[in-house]
């Protein structure tokens, strides 16, 4: 069944409240997805630096990984332990040093996400626990997407949890099921795309990333999914500056949106939006089938 949420701050003064507001949105969707949960948030960034979120899958824990990297990669500007994940920030020019060290000395460490602004965290368990353990309520951000999963097509694992990212600063959450994802996966792999799981949602993320590599914007990439992806789906997609929503032509999965002068919000159900400031005077609507909705953040 699954629950998905998204929040895009149009008013920069509301960004310090993002974490508290978004955490409640995510937790409200627990009944739709009690197996695992995750979120991607877009926070401060430096064009000369890159942020990576890492997760050790075996061996020592995240604290040991933090100490190891700080001892062996002197260019690391920041390393922050967040529950089972490690946020690392370093100069973009030194990114190869980190990847090379991980490949040769810590191959069990999974790179959960990378980008200038995006941080992605996901884990098995209830949304409220995951939100608290990763510190979501304390986060200042411009926008983000989140997912609570009810596993139907694969095991309950951290790897299978959403969001999925297949390019720097890009991520996707999905409610639905694709019927042609195996064919798409083979095509995308021939074109250089890589995948960590067998989840159809990761294929959808990879397809959008592949389209955007060809200089298409997020809106254009989403429009192409209507021709090339079979099945039923609701996508909420994030990029460094953008936030997009799309439902398939049948639109059988529930979805509701709200917009004020301060924000745009998406939820699988209205109750995920009911606590947002000014919701009583917001424009509230059900997204149209096969229509791309897209907002872009303007830098100061």
C-alpha cells in the first residue's frame, strides 16, 4: 500500500520549521507502511563540496566507520553519525580519494546518497522511530520527500526501503507497481545505469535520471514516463532545486496536494497535511491523472 509525502518550502523563512512539519507528515503515513521508512531532505550546500551518506552493511558499526575515515581521509570537512548512517562532507576535488578508499578498504560500506544538497536516510522500522533516530525534527531544509513502506514484492530490508536515488541530488518515492521494470532495467543498464536492488521503484528513479542526463528537465523526464512506464504509479521526485509530482493515466493510488504562499505539500492522504500552517486557507486538490506538477526553488 505505502504512503508518500513531500514538502516544498516557497517561503524561505519557514525552512527552520521544515523538520518538525515534515516529520509529522511522515509519521502520519505509518499505517500505510509499517515495515520501513525513509526520507530525503535538501539542506545547505556548497558547490565546491559534496555530501555523501554512507551505511556499513557488515563489520564494524557507524562510529568505527567515522573514526576510520577521519583517520585516513584528511580532506573530510565533516563527518556526522546519524543512527546507522554516516554523513560525510568533503571537497568535490577529493571525492575520488573517498571512493577509492572505500573500494579498497571498506567494500561493505554502501553509499546511500550523494550530492551537493541532498541527504537521504532510510531504515527498517516505524516512521516515528526512524524520524527520531535520524534527527529529522531538528533539520532545516528547503524541501524533501518521504516514504513509509508496506513490502509487497520483496523482503523488508534497508536496501528495499525508499527513497531511491540513482544520480546526485535526485531521488524518488513511489506508490504503485510497474509491470515492465525488468525490460527497462536491462535497457538502462546497457546505457550505463546501475542498480542496487530488484525494486521497480529504483528502476523508475533510474529512468528519470537517465532522461535528465540527456539535458531534459525534471518536468520533461516525468512526461516521458507516461509513454515508457507500464503499470500504476504515483511519483514524488526531488532534485537539488525542484520538486515534482506525477500520477499515471488511471490514477488509482490516492493523492492530495495543498498550496499556500508559503509551501506546496503532497500526501497520500489529507490527514498527512492537516497540521500544516494555514492549511485551512490552502488550495487543496487531487492531482490530475497524467499531469506533471513541478515547482523549482529560486536561489537568492
